[in-house]
């Protein structure tokens, strides 16, 4: 079982496990249609957000392939939860992971999602020893694509009309980075052992 060394601090954020007291903050952005636009769930009711939060609280550690680690990003100094990040352990044998992120639009455009996602990649490569981490997004979700590019992830694929999503065929972009690329490009990254 792997549990990150919580809390993880950055210059402007604190990353930590979710708690029951995060419901109002999480619902503030999970309830927005513009946030759910490119996700596999619709804007959530308070009850749906509570159910999602309960699942996130149970995912503070990783053990087996298929597990997910859910991390809350809050403003440093005790501010609200502004981001919801996920690291999926896709295969322990092949050391593969997947990153996901959802941020409150009121805090977008400041580099906070990049700051938080960089720490989740650090957990993946330096904490778990993963070989490869990928992220997917709808091709229309240019903000997510740009964020993955800022993280140093390369676009590996543009899948054309691969999913029937929200009543229409949509394209999907796949980005990824390898541990050796992370160690070369990440600020403060340690060389691989």
C-alpha cells in the first residue's frame, strides 16, 4: 500500500486527502455544467457530489492495479478546495498510471492546476516508481490539452470520433510522459535509481 506524505505543499497550494468537510467546496464546482461539459458525469446535485466525495475519501492510498488516488487541492493558508486530482494505477506490473484533474473555474488561468498536477506526477514517478503516465481529454477541451502540454506531456494520439459522448461523436486526445522524461524536465526531480 502506498500513501503519499500528506500534506504536500507547493508555493500556493496544499494537496491532501479529501474529508467530509470538503462537500461545500467540491459541490461549488462539481455542480457547474461548464465543469462537467467534457467529463463522464453531468453537473452534480448535492447528493451526487456527496456520493462522489465518499468515494474520494476512500481513495487516499494506492495498492493494486485498478486503484485510484484522489487528492484535494486547497489554497495555501487554509483556503477552499479548488481542485480535484486523481491518479489511477492502471497496472502495477507494467508501472502504468493515468492522471485526471478537475478545477474550480473561479481559480483557472493562474497556473494552479499545473502546480497541483505536477505534484501528482511527482507522486507517480518518485513515490510509486511508475514508468509511464498518460492523460486523456476530449479534443474540444483545449484547456486540459494545454495543461498536459505545460506538464511536459507529449501528444501521442488524436483518436477521431472514437466515443459517442453527450449525444455526438467526439475525438479524444491522449498525452503521456515517461519517467525518464519526467526526471529530465521536472523542476526538483531526482534522477532515476
